[in-house]
C-alpha cells in the first residue's frame, strides 16, 4: 500500500485503529453487525469494481511505480488512498459534514540517485468536496490528490510542498483476483479475509517534480492494488511482508507473508503469479520460500527492518535476490494512520528455470516499528 505501505500491499483493520479511537464512535454508531464480510467468492465487474465498496468497513487503492527520466535516472513512487468506515448508517439529521468514512492518503517519491525519500500524508472526512470515492468507477480524491479513470486509463495527480506527480497509467494486463478461489484469506476465522484485485502491469508516463523544480518527464511501469473487507487481522498476527515485482520475462509476482507474534508465518499467506498474457495463478505458501539476507536499522524509529531477500517460487524455478533501491524508505504516519512502516522501491536479479532474469517493484514491511 501496498502502503508501507500498499498495502500491500496495508491491512486497514490494523492501520485505521488510531483513527477509529480518535473519533470515539460507539458500537451502535459503527453498526458493526452491518458491515459486509469477505466470506464467499464474488462476481467482479470492471471497470466498475475499481470504485468504492462502502458496505465494507475498510478499503484502499494502492499505486506504486518504478520510473526513469530521459537520462535513465530512476524514481519510485507510492500514492495510496484509504477509506475507513466509522458509521454504517448516518442518522436522520445527517449533513455534508456528518462522519461516515474517514479518508487518508500517503504519497512518496524515491530519488535513489540523490539518496532521498520524500513523504507526505493527508486525512479528512468526506465533507463538502474534501474527499470521497465514487462507487461506479475509479474516482478517489482527498484534498487535491486524486486517482481517476480518464479515457480508459488511470490519471494520478498529487502535489505537496516538496514533490508533485502527474501520471497516466495504461492497462497492459487485465485485473487479476488474488487469493484461493477469489478470497484473500488473512486468518483462521470466518471473515478474516478481503476481496483483493491487482492490476500488475500499467505502462506509465507523465511527470515528477521535486522541491518546486521543473517537472521531469518520466516513463515506467506501475502496480495497482485494490482491496476491501471488514475483519482481516487476528490478535496473533504482528505484521506482514509484501512483494510486488515485475519480472523481465514479462511476468509479475505478488507474495504476501503474514507474520505471527510467535515468529511463524500465517498459513493463509500466499502469492499470485501473473503470466505475460495477464493470466493469474494462485501460489500457496508451500510453494514460497523467502530467506533474509540483510537488515537495516532506522535512525528515526529505531526499528530494524529486513533489507535483502532471497525469494523462491519452487514450482516455477524462480530464484531472485532482491534489495531496496534506497535503504531509508520508512514512513512515520503520525498525521494519518499512525503506523510507522517501510514501503519502497526495490530491484533484483536471479534465474527462472535457469535463465537469467531481473526485476523491479515495491516492497512493504509492516509491524516492525509498532
């Protein structure tokens, strides 16, 4: 999210806890028994399902990308929007300021050449024109930041004091549904799951500017995750590691590992492998092996994060060594979700059935600082 985020991609049941506490809603206001749960496969309809699903308590739209300017200088970006339901139904005296959902967003740019990671965040209720998400199409907005469908492509716009982006994302592959039988399971209990769709290959062109300077023309590839549910995490879980990687052989790989507090990995953890033609395949945990090769300690939070991995998918003969483009891509989100996490651009190399391959993508690490 992701997120770090996106995401993974962030599980909003964890991320939004500080927000829910801040608004101090009661159980009756929340309508906890009314929020829908992800318990059975659903029928998806795109592009409509890129829009909001307000009957579910938590939802996010997570964009990450690996870009380069005309000189080949690499950049990474993340733009993630969260919707967290506070009340299922508003009362009869509701007005434009009534609080049903809280909207939050994270925006980052990684400039690996300069060794810089820039981050900004926003949060708001819907209010009159402040934030919102359409239910019939992709149209998410928060205080001037937005992700919208325009002419069959996605347009991303965000600007802060230190950075700005304006990007057009074109679909190279159709959406794929993550999880076994269309359910992205997160825990052992009924409803501890989400509906999770990914657009793993989006040709991207537009501009990025830093420190108020001239906009740089950039091109590259983006990843779009969209996830929603109402009851995702269990008390035994500490966090997760998410990988979204574009392989040089035309395939895309998502791996999602939920870490338990006892040091084991949640059996529901899984992945998705998308072939060059856009067909997705569920990858069970038994087919995934991730070895930690390095660590990095944050000077800001004091947290120690994984910083280099060997990732293998046995059935495909995939064997990759992956590392961040920049060590410090940590987000301290005191102004929005209240979670400190790591979300950053990464690259790697290795083999697939003995043939050399490389990869670019994003990695999200949550639960190491909190």
